[in-house]
C-alpha cells in the first residue's frame, strides 16, 4: 500500500500489514437489509495535510447526495496511529462499523479472510469506468477471482538521479541494471562524499524490482495456496544484484543496512546521494530539498538495454463492508469516490497517481514529472502475494532481515534466502 505524502510505501505497508494477522475472523457479519436512504458512514485515512483531500472528498460527497435524495454521508478521517484498533473493532461489532473504508492494498487478502469486505464483483463488472482500471490496480482488490473494492490511487517508484553529478563526471544515464550498479560505484569512487545509489536493507519495495527484473518472484500460487520463491535461482540472482550495492564502494553496510525508503529518499533530497529509488509520491519532498533543479527521473532499468524493471504497485483502495445495511448506496459512493473525476481531483490536490490508464496519460501531459512513473506502470508493475499470510511476512520483517543478514556478512545469499523462504511458507501455511 501507499499512504501518500505522509510516509513512504514500505513504512506504511509495515505499519498496516499487521492488521491482517491480528484482526479476528467474524462468524457472520453479513447485512440483514439494504436501505436506500439514511446515513452512510465512511472512514478515510487522515493525511498530514488533510485539507486538500477533504475538499475533494466534500465535493464528491455533495455530488453523491444530490444524486441520491434521502441519503446522507458522514465522513470520518481516522488517525494513522489508531486505525488498526478501529478496523479491528468494526469487524468485531458490525453495529458500529462504517459502510465504506479506505484501506491499504496489501491488506485486501487479510480483510477478506476476516470477513470484513463485501464482494462487489458484479457491480465492478457493470461499472463502465472500471474497464479502464490498470490491471495491477485491479489485482489489488481481487482475491480468489472476486473483487472486494475499487482502487483509489497507485504509487510506483523510479530512478531519481543528479543531472549535475552525471554531467560533471561525464557519465551517461544508466540504461541497464549492470550499468546502474557500475555507475553507482564510479560516482562514489569519484565523489566519496556521495552514495552513488542510496539503498536500504529495510527498503523492501526498493529491492523487489531487482528480484523481479531477473525473473524472480516472491511466491508462486497453486490452487489458492502460496509457496515462497525467494530460494529460486532467478530470485537469488536479483537478491545478489541488490545486495552488491552495499559496501564501501557505494553505500556502506554500517550506514545503509538499517535504512528504509524514507531514509534513502532523504539522503537524495539532502544532497548526500547521486541516485535513489523513489516514488511519484516523493516528488514534493525532493523538490523541497537541496537538489531542486539538479535532478531528473527515469524508469529503473532492467537487465536489457531499454528495459524497465518491474516496480511494486503500491496504493490504497476503498471498499464496502460486508456488514453495511446500505449496500447499494455504499457501492454507489465507492464508485463516486474512486471514479475518474475524483481521482483527477485527488491528483491535482494530493499528487495521488490515478488508477485509470487514460486518466494517468492525461495527468502526465499536464505534469511532466509523472511521465517516468506512468511508463513504469505501463511496462508492468507487480504486486505482493494475495494471501492473508503476507501481513505476517511483512510485519515480521522477513525480507528486510534477509537483506540485512546478507549485507552484514552473517549469511550468504543461498542461506539467507532459504531461511526467508521457510519463514514465508510458515506464514502462508498458518494463513490457510
């Protein structure tokens, strides 16, 4: 998932991932009625600067209420710190639950297992705008072939690089993964005050493109059951490529092993790194840093010249709770909030990248900085396993632990990836 400007994706995903593991299963949270009037309750995430988001939502709500006489909408912006308890309580007590919630896209499978989200497959299929939804965004609301919400926005990463540093050193923009690694080390050798490419041992979603670009996968699925693929030859090749960037020739392990996504972006924005893997949602923070006017963005290169490494498709969704006694209205409001018009306004107000391919193309023309991220999505972004076990894997830091064990020299790639794969399989098995 991605919680927009208030934090980077990996931190948000770690913070919310535990919900899938701790929220109890409900025995019967199905609604007993479908009222066509009354008050709809909505929980949305509260942003650091919530005013622009609230303004967009207020307009969408006003349009919905005008089109649905007798319906009223009550929006509550829930604090990041207490959202886990509130959603857990909602699943336990349908009588006090909202009709519609915003949730992180990595939590879909866990919420479905817990019986919290309504299956809206039929309505989604009949919704005209849904046909333009990015396939990966649609995957983030899909479990077992059924749809449990609507994508609200997506977030992906690309390569930020210092144009002035590359020019000073006479280096071209890296066109392949090998060139990226070699360029990072050339920069650090010539400019020891800079990380060539800022990387982090706790930066899961910065590392995964290296795994995916080399043909690796997090897991494979068979009959709804997931098995870790971290210990395959392809995945190990990608893990080796990423961890080769830790060391005195680029980003010393003593400093970089504990870094997450925020820290790598902060290093770049503060002029301490020549390159970094950052999201579209990091653009404002980098613009506010000391590198303003001295950087550019390009898709993260893959192994072959001109190829693009698959990025993690982060983002948030909106979904109807199974317990809602206003299902029809709630689905309508879901479509209003996640529709094209609202997503355009959310992009203008908050920088949230739309989930519709045609709307993304339009905003890319209006805001050129979006173009590399749109190209990255078009090349084929990827998602985490749609298993409720992913929450446990994420919250217990299985992948960061693996990377840190490797870069610290405690384990080699084969041993660390095998151990991580076993932990993943234990979590998948426990999830059922």
